[in-house]
C-alpha cells in the first residue's frame, strides 16, 4: 500500500503539471472505486483552475479556485501518471484529469481500493480527514506530544504510532524502521515508554520518512512515481523485510512476529 512518502513523492511529481492550470475536462471510465466517484465530478470541476496541490496523511488534495477541492486516495495499488492527452487508456485507467491543453493526470487502480471525492467545504473538515492526528513534520509533533497521548495505554507502541488519530502516515514499513532506529521493542506498551525515548522516536519517525521522501518512496510491487519509475528507498531498509537476517548493528538475527495482523521485524538485542 502506498504510504506517506509514496503519496508525497506523487504530489511533488504532479505539482508542476497541474498547479496554475485549468481543468479542461474530466473523464470517468469506472466510477466503482472504494466509494463511488461523484456523478457530478466532471461537471463541477471543468473550467476550474488548480491553485494548490496538497497532501493530508495519504490523501492528495487538489484545491480549485472555485472553492471546491478534489481529494484522491491511492488505495492499495493506485497511482497517477502524467501522460499526453490522447494517450490510449490502459486497463484499470479509471479517471483522467485533463489540465491545460497538453497534460493528462491519469488515475490507475487495479484493485479499486482508491477513492476520489469532491468537497465544497474545506478539505480538512471532510469526514475522512477531520479526525486525523498531526503530520509527522508538524512543529508540535514531538516526544512530549507522544508521551501525553500514550498516557497509561497498554497498546503496543508500534500500533500506537500507526494509529492515524495519533499521527498520520506512519505505516508498517516506516513504523518498523523508526522503532528499530529508536531501539524500542515494537510490542512494548506505549504507556511504558519514557518521554525521553518518545523524543528519540519522534525524531526517528521524521528522519525515516524524510529519507524515504527524498529517495522517492519504498520500492513496492505496485507503486510507481508520477514519472512511471519506482522509488528506491527499500534498498536501505534496516529491519522491514529482513527477518532471519543479521542485525546491521549488533549482528544478532532479526526476529519476525505479528502485531495487529501485521508482520513485525525487530532486533532482540538492540530493541527493548
């Protein structure tokens, strides 16, 4: 599933192709996504100018000068390509946004778990966004915040930081990597992590995500950047996907367990 760095990579790739341009037309070939594509989408956005392309969690937000916004979620296998307007659509190319006279943003989603929403209210007030926690790069996301949110919770710290109501965008890959760097066992109760260790964890979350964004996101089977090329961050992962291999710090074998139905890799020597 595309995570925050993949979505941010997509945003950065698409931004120069759409911001400041008028949406000449929208074409919906398949409306049956995770939620139905609004029937009025094409009519509502045609002629509007894109004045900003933002990201909130894993949602892309295309803000229009009409006051409305289009929210896009890539789901499990979705991505957006930039293609010439007359490029024949491939199978699973469900929605086109024709911006200007020479550019088409094409939404591709084989599994159809992605979604496209039209909102007239501020996007941040939308029911899918309003309960989200802070962005990992927000100034107020720090160890003190995590410590206060953890309280006496018995929830495993990995599940805690993957809760989008606590902080957005920390998916399985990046939670595994951040906890490894911070030296915190993923199964440790969030309420048993000290403020000092949460300060370190907040820093490693930001660092891991920043590195992944700079590198273009993790290389996963279904993910491509907006230019059609995969990201390359997976080559430098220290823990995720390396169960049974030696720890690059201490040499002990990394172990794999399951937390919340997800595979979790950790070092029994470095993480406590």
